[in-house]
C-alpha cells in the first residue's frame, strides 16, 4: 500500500511524499515526476544496494544517466557539486530533466543544490535511504554544500517534485546510523505531538527491531509534522525554527568535537537533553518531562549527554550562532512535551548549567 502525505505550498511548489514498504522498483512509481531525461545521483555504497530497483522504475524515461559521488560528509563539497553539473552538461541534459537523489542527507543535499542551480533550476525527486533523510532532509527543500569554513554555507531552497519514502531501504542501514535517525523522530514528538511521543515510548523496541509497520507509522507522523511546519513557514522566517529543537546544542557539540566524534543525530540527542534541562531551569517544562525525554533517548541506544565535551568550547561554538543572530542567541525551549517556543532570554549562567547537565 502507498500512503500519501502532501506538502502544501503555493503555486507549483507543493508535492507528495509517497510512503510504503517495498516501493522501489515499481514500474509506474517515478515516471509521473520525471521529465524526458533523468540524472540519478547516488553514492558508491547505496548504488550497489538500490540503483537496480531505481533503474527499473525509470524504464520508460528516454535518457537515464548516473553519477556516483564519494561516501560521507566529506563529499558534500563544491567539487562534488561541480562534478554533478559536469555530468548534466556533458550528457546534454535540458531544462526539463530531473535530478533523482538516491541516498542519505549528503546525496540529497548536494544533488538538490545541483538541481536548484542547473539552468536556473530543474526538477528534483528525493529517494531517501537513511532514517534521517526519510524524516528530515528529503522534505522541506533545503539544499546545500559545505565550505571549508563551515557546514551548509552554500545552498538554496529548492523543493522536490516528490519524495519516495520506502522504509524497505532501512533493512540495510548500519545500526549506528539508524539510531542517530531516531533522535530526529523523537524530536517531532517533543516539538509537536505529545501522543506521538507516548506512542514512541511504547513502540521503541519495535522500531529498534525495524518492524516495518512501526517504521511506517513513525515516518508518516514525522513527515506529517515536518510538512505542516514547512507549509506554514517555507523559508524559516519564524515557525520553522522549532525544527531546530536541541540543534543549537547539537551543532555546538559537533563543532566542539571537530565533527569527528558524533553523528549529527547523536549530537542532537544529547542536545535535546540539554534543551530539556534548560527548559526546566527556565520554568517552561517540569522534571518529569525532562526525565521522559532522557529515558526515551537512552532506550534508543543514544547517549543522553556529551560527557567529555568541553563546556567552554560549546559556548564558543554557540557564540558563532549568536553573531549570526545579531547578538542574541535564539533557543527553542520545550513548554511541556508536545509544544515548544523560541526564547532569546537565557542568562549565560543558566545556559552553562544546562550544557553541563549538573556536572
Ligand atoms: P549520509 O548521507 O552520510 O548517510 C549515512 C551513511 O549511510 C553513509 O555512509 C551512506 O552511504 C550510508 N547509507 C545510506 N543509506 C543506506 C542504506 N539504505 N543502507 C546502507 N547504508 C546506507 O548521512 P545522513 O545522516 O543521511 O545525512 C546527513 C546529512 O544530512 C548532513 O550533511 C546534514 O547536513 C544533512 N541534513 C540536511 C537537512 C535538510 O533539511 N536538507 C536536514 C538534516 C540533515
Ligand atoms: N532540518 C531543519 C529544517 O529542515 O528546517
């Protein structure tokens, strides 16, 4: 069965997320969203696993080319972006071509940026293959590459024509990547849906054993929440910032450890525990909420703290955010599980204590 979640946006920018188990390879799946040409962008690891199925879904397309980029965050560069553009130009792709991003967030972000800029923008279909990409990066239109000075410094908003969300791809995802993706799923419960958070508490073991029906439910609810927030604030003028719950702390953990020790989701998990601690200190959440979040994160096999990360180094990294936001750090705090809001009013001592988590 294919479920459909719509991302409702003005003009022609709206699109469906098609969700199910074992979708890839169906002959009619992709064609409604593809022009007369397609360039599949994937990486070496994912191509071996899923490129044959995607090719089967593209049999009716006149011209199909493939670019395989290197694996991992180090490939999310201007060089990789240029290689994708070179392929589009060399193979004479025209303005009605479609870039098909088959992979995790790295492939989705760099392929999306190529689609956003080739001939001032061509079609894009996202086929996410990690849990993080299924519930977060493939939806919402943020595309980017990294610069040596920082992550995601070069990018554009470019919404896809469709997102093909096949939970079947999760069967091969390494355990550490899977658990890191769960952090973003838990985030959706905290920011927007207390009942979903409760459902996660009672189904976390099913998710960890990758039960397809439970995965479909968790991904559906996550995508529904993200779609609703993006529809309300496509360009992150205001409300979309709630998706950053735990992320200011998480980014600081990643920066303070040179992006080498933690996966993004792992840093976000610890960051959400810090954000809950802060919310309690500010009188927005109670202890019970903070304990539930910590417990669910621990049960997901994620660390609930970044024990040996230097508090000063994290504060330093957060001051970069502060510069970006004209002198005031804006943090998302939890007003009880299921609701969050932004605050710029956090005394430094309180922030320090939240980062240290009582250490
Ligand atoms: P990733 O793309 O590096 O994938 C993680 C690893 O899993 C890679 O080694 C990949 O080859 C492998 N892999 C992917 N799918 C697999 C599968 N089905 N089976 C086996 N192995 C598989 O990492 P990620 O966590 O998916 O994405 C991280 C990136 O996403 C970061 O660059 C981050 O900035 C970006 N991101 C973007 C947004 C957005 O809104 N655009 C949101 C969140 C994160
Ligand atoms: N990952 C946060 C966003 O898409 O806005």
